């Protein structure tokens, strides 16, 4: 990845005036900034509600998010596979289904396509220079060894695009350097949209190259070294003519129309590694293809290369493998055949190892209203969808570059909403249709639709309009449209059309951690837990600061449960956290229960209690679970035990009197006294599907009464069933009123749950993972 200086969220777009710092990070080039203010606020990725920007192009976008400290994870792959599997699409649904967000009116740009004037280079020393093959890279520092290597690649012209961080005296023999001053004189419309401190200024470089005769553009960064110093050895640089390799290419099968995104790293021998931008719900898909189909070469207008060393991975992967200061050196199968994507299927693309042919130059536009950590990923999905309109396709190639891991900080917080929303994006793009008659009209229409769907803002709609006009002004000819294959009935795939390729299983040795038989056993446990709890919804109330722990809880428990819903006293749209008052949080449960009508049950958990899910497998999911066997949690009290208890007792009496007969009989039989009621701490309880309707009816009886959560929950449970029928799974949990000094002395991997346990920061989350690894060894690499 390259310079990333604004962060994103799924709910709103927000620009700040503060300048970012630049730091050498593992997943981008050396121009990448880090957040100045670790306060925890998230800026937008796929922004929902656009705010008026406070900075223009004179400032970079900055972030105010805490970094997720390096948490090395065991066999990061596997752990993270299941670890992150469910955090994406379901979480996004919660947010969008529960809120009706008002969105500012977005205006569709009006363009007179016939009045666009040509733009010729009359201001640079290169006005008469022409070249067909260009390497374009963003620079923020003096020439790196990688860029020096680029200029030695025969037949390719290097173009270095500067930004506000680039030294004024930047120069390299053999390279063209576009300083900010020179960029400002080129007369491109897109200039007014571009931040000064960002790699997205490469958009100027793309236009400059096209203006000067480009027919192929290699999108690169300043830390990747081309293997063997020859791009033609790895990519299909020529698609027509004598030098073109007119060969048949393997293609993923289109048999499953619901499969919209795949992990190409599996095809190239690394099952447990996934690219940045892959929906986390797809991380667990590690099996190789049952079979492939084939496609004729010649229209692979976008070609994505794989990177050895440090591939394009997200921060979740990066941290789940880190155990110290070791550098990644991941290798892929260089002999694996390149593989194409059929219409209806996509892979994540990046901006540092991708070759574009002239027919796809329109797809080089880097969005400006989203985080730079998301810009190239969003561009890649957008471009792939539009590529289908001209009959082109994307092909993924074996290792083409080697990128060195510089072992720096990694912007985990900047990616949070990328993980949450990218699954929704791919599904939207596959379903999107247009009836426009020219490609550029379709491009503008899709950009507008994506703003309406809140994947980016109106700023990118305007940017798209100016980008397309700039393309025409520099002489670019838009490709002709072709009929879409996905609009036709899918042809049956016969036996003779099936081509087999079994990827090599390269050793997943990352930082000395190798897949072994014991790991396979541990993966089996994860699968077993997932199978047992995979249709249970976990509802979690966070008392601590959600901006520092909400996603971490989802990552931990989301690998096990169907969905993890986060509630808190403070609403946080960015993190998809709904507002609730802990004292009456049960009143929000009916809405959630009705939403997930197919769930087997609902488990409520407060963040002061830790769930050892591996000890819950034997529990009966058809019964109620609660801490009635834990004396310090479940306590009978009398109505005259004080004003608060007296008021609560009166409310209990009032509700019981309105209960239908079967509830009232159950409750009175269990309570055995009209002079008191039960108080339960209620940090942890489970309602199975068979009791959901009763649970909702009982909550309705409480109505507007201010009955406390600790009083209402035990009342509901006693009314629904006899305590002797409750599953006693929590009877052996560790429960203390106050924690001993040092939480670790309290923890037991043999207990079903632990109370109390405080997690209010990423550091405390790491400490928790260290002790939980005693029950789930796949978490061991988190420490």
C-alpha cells in the first residue's frame, strides 16, 4: 500500500485540518502517515453521512484513531480465519437495518461531452516526449532502492508523483518527477479535489502518462522490487501482435452465483494468508477449487500481481502473525498458473503491483473522499464491475515483485470499517445494472449510485466527472460496450469444461510458526465450536470505551457466534454500536430477537464477564441458561430491604399480577414468597429459540415501568420455566464481587465464564487473549 493519511468509517465522512505524520509501515510504502491523535475517533471509509469538509486540498486527511497494538497471532491464518469470519456483513446489517439516516441530497453532474477541449502539455520540459509503457509511483522521500531499480527496467518510463512531503530537490536520472508546482500547471480538473499529502495524487500522474502516449501503466510503490527486473517476464504486457502470449487462461468457476469474492492467495499456495480488502467473512474459505474453467487470453485489461516478502495484507493479518520485531517473508508459488475472474466474481486489487492496459485506464481513478487505506481497494472493486461492461476481465499473476517488511506500526484502526463494509460493497456491485449507452456514462452513473449507497460521498461523484473529462481532454478514447455475460442464463459447466489445478500447500511458516498436526487439531476445535454456536446471536453490552474495544470483541467472539451485536451507553455509528441504557438494556432485546428470527438463541454478555466458549459445548441450547446456581450473582431479597428494593418489589408484584396464568403460576411456584423477589447480576444469560416469544411477551408486560435489568431478568426466567429445568452450565463459573489484585490470578480456562474482568483498551485486550489461549491454543500467537 502507499501513503495513507485519512481514515474511514462506514457511517460518515469527516475531514480534519490536522497534518498527519508519516511513518514506515509494513503494508504501505515509506510515504505512509500515522495518526497524530490516538483519541479513537474513526474517519470514514465508505462514508454514510457526508459532513462539509473543513480542509481543502491544502491539507492531508488525518486520523484520530488508536492503534491496535501488535498482537502476534498463532498461525495467524487459521486463528484469524475463523477469528474474523463473521464480523463483516452481519455487523453492517445491524447498523443499516436499525437506522434511517438522513443523507444530504446528491446531485448528478451534468456534462456536455461534446464541448471538452483538448489539453496539451505546454508547461513541462516533456511536452514532446512520448512513451507507451510507464511505471507510476508516489514519492514522499528521496529515491528508494526500488525506484532506482525501476529506472533500470528496459522499455519502461518511470514517473514519480510528488506530494507535500516530497523534498523539493528530488531527482533521479531516468525518471520524470512531477512536483506539486509542476502538477498545478498541467490544467487537469481533478487537481481541485486532490489532497496535498496523499498518494492519491497519482491520479495526476496517470493523466500525464496518458497525455504522453501511455498504452500500459504499471501502478507501483517505492518499496517493491520487480523480480528479475523484468515486468514482461511476469505480466502479459502485450495483448495483441506477435509478442502477445495468446494462451488459454484458467478461470474460477461461475457455478455458484452467490460467490462474489475469492481469496487468490489460496491458488498460489498460501491458504492462511488473505489480501487487504477481502471481506473477513471470506477469510475462512481455505479450500482449493474443485475445478476451474478456461478463458481465452487477450482481454485481461487489469493484471494483479502477487507480492512475495510482505504481500498486500491487512492489519488484522499483520498483527495476528507478529510475535516481535521479525520481518515477514512470505513466499507464493511462482509456478502456479495465472487465474482469471469471471463476471460476477472479484478479488481485492491494490495500487502497488498492478498492470493496466489502455482499455482499463479509466479504472485508475483513486477515490478522494475515503481513507487512503481504502482508496485503492474501493477503486479495485469499482473498476472490476465496470470492466465487465467492455468484455474485459482481471487476471491474478504469480509473484511479480518482492516487498520488504519494514517492521513499523500498522494502521489497524484505519481499517475497521473496511472490514465491516467491503462484503456489502461486492454484493452491491454484482447486483448493479445500468442501461446507459456509453461507458463513461455508466462510470458516472455507478459513482453516483455508490454515493447514494454511502460507499463514498458526493465529492467522489464530482471527482469522477472531472476525471472522465480529463481523460477525454488528453486524448483517451473510451472503449466500446459489450453485452454482459451475467445478464444471460449461466451455461451449464460440462465435464469436459472442467480443468483441475491443485495448488501447492506451501508451508505456512511465518515468523517460525508452522502448521502442524496439533494445529490441525486446534482448527478442528474451532470448527466444532463454530458448528455448535454458529447460529447463536451474541448481544454484548460494553461499559468501557467502545472506540477501543468494540471491534476487538467482535473479532474475538465473531469467530464463534452467528453475529456479535454491540450495545453501549453511547451510540457510535462509526463502529456500529447502538445506544442502550444498561439498567434497562433488556428492553432492546426484542428488536434484536425479531431481526434474527432464524437464530437458535440469544446469549447476553456484559464486557465485565469473559466467556470461555470452549466450555459451553455441552450446554443444552434448548434450555435457559443463567447464573441461578451462583450465590453471589443470584440473591433473594425482601421488599423492605430499602427504598430502592421496595420500589423494585412493587413493580415486580405489579407485573406478576398482569402475567398470563402459566407465567404467574411458574413465577409464584419458583419465588415461594410474596414478600420478596430475586436480584440477579444478569451479566450473562441465554434465551433459546423456544423461549424467545415468551421472553418478548414478558418484556412487553413491563412496559414503561423502570424495572431494573437485575430485577427484570430473573423475574422473566422464573416465569418462563422452573429453575430445575435451567441448564446449570454457569454453575461453575468464577464469580467475584471484586477482582483480586491482578486479573490473571482470577482466570481459569476450565470455568465457563469469569467475572469480573476489565477490558477498556487494546493493551488490556491483549492481556486477556494471553490467558484465554490456555483454552484456545490458536490464540497463542496473539501474545
